[in-house]
């Protein structure tokens, strides 16, 4: 497996215009992510792009930012431009079904990454983190650090993304075994750091009697950490995240975040393009299973030094 360092990803981003002509012999692969302002989705797009160019394709990266109308326009553009395949992080589990079907009916194979849609048989592959497994290992770690009794807060991701409910349910499965763990607040913060910050400020004002936070992703957790620091409470509140972002790793090193669960986005983004290349050249899937799960990894202070690049943990 190739490891993509942060320097390599940034170099790929700035050198793409020069590479496009030389890398277009096999045709175009269109990559559509959510929002590259988030390092997770930035890595997703750049790893997929770098892999496509390594395999001889021209590759473009665009973002829908969770808007299904924008997503539809981007898929239309991919069809118009004669894309050989589309790598898509869907905007909505239900709302993205139509665009996947549209591309498939136009003869363009679609490979979904990171998030699923609520229909099988129209995408060639759906490659995602094993969110249930990741939530379980995160919740077990969180409980071991928090103990059997605590008031806590949960931050929930985007309700339109099945990953949000899967992670929350995974947390509940583990933590419900401990009656002394009482959830005093749950806030939807849509995977966003600013929303995590604002929601945490509101929780602190309304009910400051809690000692732990469990979050559906790192960005919400980092927003909560900023609000807790501002309120002088961070030294009394344990915060757990999910994603394995570089900023979360820095927060672990600084003693501000207890742990994060790393999603192997650099692995499945590369794998999706490899599978797309196989399908383009052979007319059949490389992997029989449409839905493919990639296990997550736990990052704590004990192994954080093994984090060798964005969303990459050496074993």
C-alpha cells in the first residue's frame, strides 16, 4: 500500500495542471467529494486523484458540500465530459440515489466512497469505513478512560449521512451497558467544527454538569474542545473523536483530546480508483461485493507517534 504523506498530497494538489495532459491517455475519472475544507475530504479527493493519474487517467476533483442539486450538476458535467468512471462521496443516503442511477444509465460506472446510499445494485462498489466497528472500539476506549459513572454529552453528525446514526448507535450499544453513564445532552453539529463550538457553548451555559464528550467526528470534537478551553473546563472534561484527522492527532499530542478513531480514507479512496480502472478495462467488478467495509484503527497517546501521514497509521 502506498502511503500518502501530507507533503505528497499538497505537492499533488499544486502540480495537477502540469500533469493533466500527460495523464489523460486512459480518459477522465471524475471525483466528487463533500468539502475539501475538511482535511478528511481533502485527503479523500487527493488520494483518489493521485491514484487515477498514476494509472494513466486525467482526474478532476469537485465538491458538492452536501447539496444534492450541486451534486446533480457535477454528475451531469461528468456525463457530458465523457468520464470513464465517477468516484463519489454521496451527499445524501436517499437523495443521491437518483444521480448514481443517472450516471449508471449513461454507461458510467460509479464507485461510492466514505458514505453509502440506501439502494443496492446501481453503484458498482460502495467502499466505506466499518463505522460500527470503529464506533465500538472508540466507545470501549472512551468508557475505559471515563469510568463507570459520568454525565456526558454526545455530538451527532449529519442526519442525512447514514454514518452518523451508525456511529451513534455503536456508542449506545457499548455505553448502555453502564447505567452510571448518563447522557445529559445530544446535539446535531453536522460534522462541522464551528457548529461543534457553538453547540458546546450553549450546552455549557445550560448544563455545565458533565465530565465527558463523545463525538461522531473530529471536527465537532475540536469545536467542542475550543469552547471548553475558552470556558476553562477542558482540564475536567474528556473528549473523544472519530476520523483520525491531523488536527485531532495534534490535539492528542497536546493532551486536549483523549483519542480518535482513524478511518482508513487513504486506503479505500485509492482502492476505489483501482477497482474503477479494473472495471473500465474488463467490464466487470474487481470485487464481487458491492458494499465493502474497511476496519478503523484507534489512535491514543500510546500510539500517536505511529501516525505517519494524513489518515495513515503504521502498524
